[in-house]
């Protein structure tokens, strides 16, 4: 569960914002920096017929899907 919230995202639960370390919440590149960085290592660490699951923001679906599709290692990306 990498940090995935964009620094500019104003739609954050106040309780989360006040009590979670910002390092654990916010990432560069519209919140996708860690997802992009970590996903590049998946081809070398995943075994056949495995899945990868990342928590993402509700507005990041299309962008995250594109990151995983570009890897061209998954039979399905949802």
C-alpha cells in the first residue's frame, strides 16, 4: 500500500489527514509516483498466475490501469 494521494488533492478525510504521517499518504506525479516505481519490479518478482493489488485513489483508476497495461505481463488489468 504505497502512498497514493496527490499533493493537490483536497478531498481527504480530515481524520486521516490529521493522524496519518504525510509521508505515508502523499506521492508525487499526481499520487502515482510509487505505483509507477514499484510496478516496474513486478515482472521480476511475481510468479506465474499471481496477482498484484495496489490501493489507489478513486480518481486514479484509468491512470493506474494504464501503468499496469504498459507492463504487458498481466492477462487482465482491472
